C-alpha cells in the first residue's frame, strides 16, 4: 500500500505528507475483547500490557535499540465485524511517553463484541501499520486470546498475506486449566493451535499466561522478546 501511495504522489495525484518517522519497531497489540472475556479479565489484560510498557527493563530495551523508539497501537477484536482501535499510534521512547500510552489504554471504554475472528483482527492490524505515519525496521502483530479462530475469513489466508508483506505474528495464549473455556479445536492445547495456525515470520513465538505465569508476567516477558527481536524464546519458535 505504501508503494502504491508513493506512486500516486509521484504522479501528482496526491500530496506527499511529512516523511514517516523512523522507529525500531511497529507493534500492534491485537487483544481478545470477545464475549469470552469478561470486564474484569479485560481490565487485567489492559493493566498487564500497560505495566509491561512502563516496566524499567522494557524501557531499557527500547532505549537500547538503534533508534531508541518504538511505535505502538492497541486494538481489541471480537467477531468478524468488530475490531476496535483502543489507542492509536504512539511513539514510546522513555518513561513519560510510555505512561501516556498506558493511561490512555486503561482508561478507554470497551468496544469489541462477538466471538473470535482472529483472521479479521490480523487484517485490521495490517491496515493499521500500512496507513500509519511511522516506518519501522520490523513490523509485529501481537495476538493475545483465550480461544481459536471461529468466524470471519480464512485464518490461513489472512496469516499468509500478512507474512508475505513482511510482518511477524506472535501470540500470547491465555490458558485457564479447568475453567471450561475453549482451548484449541479438537481438544488441542491453545498454545499448540496458536503455534501451528497463528504465528509466523522471523523469530515468531508463542508466550503462555496461566495459573503459574500471570498475564502481567507473560506480557512483560513477551514484550521484552519482541523489542529485542530475538524471538523463539518461548514454547514455539518460528517456522
């Protein structure tokens, strides 16, 4: 899309905007806001990501990057027609900028509804990156959820198209043993399903949040890995 846009500018059909801001990483948080996530769980997820982004180790990792800055956006997904941008693109380079994003995140109203279209969430995340005002060395979609893809277009197609555009897709499986919540299809462990059907691209991996590793801990660990760009630090490495 950026190539097409630049071509239209060259032909004089569009006015060129200011140059895109360079960052080390363009990161979309694609968080589960579907009907299986109650209000308290949604709050805990948002608080977990907010705490992770303001964690001193994470901020140190951001500063250690070649440019010392990342661009982040946070969306929540539900059914095929429900993808909600919770916090628009924001550049994080220090504690102050991280706190601004965190405050916006925890204070935003809920918006997603319906059940589990991870495929449409990936499509939405790709569009967010393609139309923003930043240019990252890496482009990552961070999918977190407690169940499989149920609705929307083919997950295989959405995933393949994102990977072809140079994206990396990572996942955080919210696993609740004994809760009666759905895991992967056919009794498959959710992290195995995410490893086979959701993640992809250079260094892609699945992190797990469960009774032994609270969401906030898993979110911080995952974010540190994504900022460092090492990948493969958890249960499933890229394929």
